[in-house]
C-alpha cells in the first residue's frame, strides 16, 4: 500500500510539474487551488488503492518531485503566516458604532473610546393675560414677550482613555456668554473612589443633577435656582453596593444601579444659580465645600415597589468675599422677581455676598412602574452687603412633582424609552407622560432693607402642568402650562401690592442622542 501511495503521489506531482512548469512560483492563490486538486486526486487514489491493481509498479521519487514538494510545503506555510497576520491586523482595528446612543469609536482592546453626542431644544413661549395691568408695574422684567427661541444647541465629546480616565467636553452654541457648560476629567480608578476635576454640576440640587434632556418639565423648579449651576473645582466621589453585588465602574451623581453614592468637593463658588464663563477667574481665595449622600435603601430586597425609592441630603458652606449675587427669575417665563440691582433708595450700591454661607438640601424620589414622584427642600443662608448695610438672608424653597406614564412604560429619573416608536401608519404613537408640580420660594424679609420691595417679590408660588410625548428614545415634544403667583413686588413703598400672576404656555421639540 505504501509503495502504491508513493507511486501515485510521484506520478501526480510529475504530471503537475510537466503540465504547469513554474506557474506556481509566486502565485499562492493558484498554488492553493492546485493543492486542493492534488488532495482530491489523492483521495481518489486512496480509494482505488483498496483494490488490487497489478499494473501499478513502484516508481522512484525524482529530485524534481522532492523540490516541488518542498516548495509546496513552503508556500503552504507562507499562506498560514499571511492568514495569521491578516487576522492579527483585523483584531487591532477600532470598532465603530453608530446608533441611537450616539457615535462611538472604541479601540480593539476596549481601553479607549470617543463618543459623539448632541442635543437640540427649540422652544416657544406664549404669555397669557399679558395686559396693560402687567405693563403698569414699571418693571421691564415683568412678562413677555411671546417668543420662539433656540434653548439649547450642543455637540459634545465624551469617553475614556486607558480604561480609567473619563472625559467630557460639552460646548453650547445656543448659550450667550457661557458656551462651555461642562469640561472635566474623571479618574475612575475604582467604583468606590473616583477623582473629578474641571467644570461640572455642583452636587446639590436633585433636579439640577437630572440630565438636561431628562427633566419632567421644560424648566426646573425654585429650589434648583438656590444652588450653583456649574462650578470649577475638584470632587472626590464613588459608589457602594450591597454585599454580593458589583458596583458600577463609573458612579454618576444619581446612579440607581448602586445602593449608595457620595460626592465631596471643593470649588470656587458661583452663588445662587451661578455658572462661571469659560475664561472667568475666581475673585477671591475663599472656596466653597460641598458634599452629598444619596442611597437606595430597598435595592435588591425583593420589594419591587420600593426598590426605586431614593433618599439623600446635600449641603455646602463657604465664606465669599464680596461675590456677585445673581438675580432670580421665574422658571418658565424667566421673569425677574428678585432683583438685586433695584436697590432700596437709602442704600445705593452693588449688592454682594460677603461672609459665611451655607445650603442644606434634603431630597428624595420614588419610581415604581409608570409612577414617579420627586421632592426637595432647601435652606440657603448668606450674608449680603450693600454699601454700608450688611444683612443675613435665609431663603427657603421646596418643590413636589408627580408624573405618570400613560402608555405603560416604566417611569425613571432618566428619559422614558417607548415600547413602540412613533409610527402612526403602523398604529404606534410612542410614549406619553403626564405630570404636575407645585413649587414655592420664600425670600427672607431682611432682604428688603437692601432691595426695592416694589420691584422684588417676597414669595413666588408656581403650579405647573406638563405632557411629554416621546416619539422614540431620542425625540421628544413637551407641552407645559405654568401659573406663578407673587406676594409683593408691586405698588409703592408705602403701599406694597402683589404683582399679577404670570401665566405661560410653552412647548419644546427636543432631539438628544
């Protein structure tokens, strides 16, 4: 049998050598084809060798056959090496992904990633009962005009390098003056211990920490505006989970995936609703310390209706040296109701924050199925200086909001994800969320020894109705009606009266990816 096999191989290789010459010297693809043909013939001869065939005789293998055999073996190995190189190069190629979550480029080893995201918000606001009575207040900040506006136009980069160093650079092309809301680095070495540096949201107000595209209403409630918006500084933060459960690698300020999250940091301090411009430098060496603790006490307990309960408290303290004070406006209509530039005539000058300040923010939310509740309360204390007059101001605010997803999707602190995207030709209309909110802010009476009581209200109360129509996970239409009533803010200094209610109907079309 061995003699027969050697004879068959020798005969076939000799025939191939005579018929093909040197064609295979450099053409590996042709050689591969011929090898397959030779293997096929050998298989046929193996079958034939099982039968006796006296006509076949032993043939001596010639040097030419041995040479060709070595060349075939060499080219086979060359093909194997080429396959290994090709496979290795393919494994080194980055992974490019484009979808509803944005556009991502990830390295083959998954240690580096860049994600491109964006958000556009276009609004329309119409003031109801914007009559001569409101205009007679002699307050140019009172109501109106009706307007269309580009509320937000953001394109930003976020991702990570070397697996642990996360980053975000987010400009806003619709904003005036403050065109870089976020720009930071976050070294997430361990879920329980990460270091955040740069410009980011202050960890105080619960609603402020909700994503700008994820809020239930078009604008945030009164308590949010007693906290800093963004600030520049450094923050130590992390997350902990119950024993037996793994913490997320990167813990956000609100992270329902973890049992407990915390933040503690030091920042320049930007005052109520403040956010420094891109090139703004701090005006004094005093800094603000802020901290926050938020937990989900019933997570992983099996009580499904309580697992979405979150409780927390946040606070800050500082000692600014004549820091600028920001005026306060109504949430939806943006009408100014606390104006520090309109001074009491006996105290001319610029009002500043000068001395010890602190804020305390107890906060909570609860999400269970289609139901959502959120509430927070704040006490904000600061010392104000105007000319030679110095006062201690303690402002208080709170809000309670409730929402319900009519179409059956789960409610959440983030955006609602429709079970079926908007496609009316197929009988699909997306998801619908209805909501209501009550919010109130009380201004300390000491404030009116500095500001003009005919231009600033001592109390503002707002009730808001909202409907959110989620066309898909990225597109959303909002409709809000808000009615704000005031105590004070009009009349004369000898006869203070209440300014008229502000009634605003507003809509928004939003795209976020």
